C-alpha cells in the first residue's frame, strides 16, 4: 500500500521504503505548512530542530511550519509511514490553541486516531479524483478534531542534542520579527562566529543563516495568508529592504508576495 497525492497546498501519502544501508539519505528540510507523520514500522531516529526522537510504532509526529527536520536510519529495514501536510487555514479556529502546542511526538496506539488513519488507505482503494480529494479532506478534519484532545505525555521522549543550540533556536524564534544579526547572536551567547556556525550546523544540519532566512520567510507567508499586505509586514519579518523580501518570497513560494494570499 503506497500512494502520493498533492491537492493544491495539501499532501497525502503513504510511503514504504527499503533502505539498503545505514545512510542518512532523507533530506533535511522545512516547509511552510503543518505536517503529520504517522510512523508504522522501521528503525529510525527523527530530528526536529535540536531534538532527537527514537520512534516506535504508532508514534505520530506533529511538525510545525518552519521546523527543520530530518531522519537517520538506525537499521536498514522496512520504513513505513504516512505523511499528511496541510496549511494552517484548514485548522478550525476553535482547535488552533489546542493543536498549536509544543509537543512534537505522540503515541496514538489504542486511540481513535488509528481507525481514521487506516481509512486513508481504505478510501485510496475505493475512490478516485474529486471524490477521493473530498474524502481525504473530511478525514483530515476528523483527525484534527481528535488530535486536539489527545494526551501528549506518552510519546517518544525528546533528547536535547545540544542545550546551547536549543537556546540559540529559542532566541532566534523569539526575535525573528526584528533584524537580528549573527553578531547579535554571538554577543548574546558569548560565541565566536566560527564556533556558532559549527555547533549550529552540527545539530540542525543547515547553516544558521539559512535557518534564520527560512524562519523569516515562513513568518511572512503566514502573515500574508492571514490577509496582511506585503508592504506592511516585510519589516516585521526582519527584512530591511522590500526588494530582498520580494526576491526571497518569489524564490521560495514561486509567486510574488502579492499573490501569496
């Protein structure tokens, strides 16, 4: 059972891989949407920002927009998972505060979420085209309602890879709406530039400048989709020049900021 569907800004897939070696061959990335990853089978370590999770069957990962993540194979065995990506506007307003919590991993064994996830596979066998798209959207809404009320205390425990990097990430995210610089971060944490670059890349696997840029542009995209004008928000997202913001937005999202709503 494997499939992959892209419906505008939504993605629904069931993926099965058979990695032939213990190689980190799963791309390190972030995206501007939310992601559920339902882990079914395999032996992997999953990294979200500065946190490491050793997954077990029926773990459900909840990854927020802009969170950099990647996976490393522990043993080359069957890797089975479902992935659902969706924009914030699909989340009903009454659920936002409960869903937008800090925990990244939940174990959903013996919860009502399992039958909902199984129905994605069943509907893939039974429907096509617009009907399948509508059924998947309906299942996602049901999944979000159930997810908003589950207990988040029984999932895989996070291992903080490096406390300094974790603190740096918190500092960046708390100050992303102003024009923080690498010098600011070095001064805040008493680090040289070379040391900062090294420890950040060793943990997050992307350069710190790339990380900051991705956080800024995702914040800008969020504000634009909420109805804010690009002209009024670019400085709020840490950009000193609109031209720089315009080029970055166009490169990342494929449309100019004025078309991002």
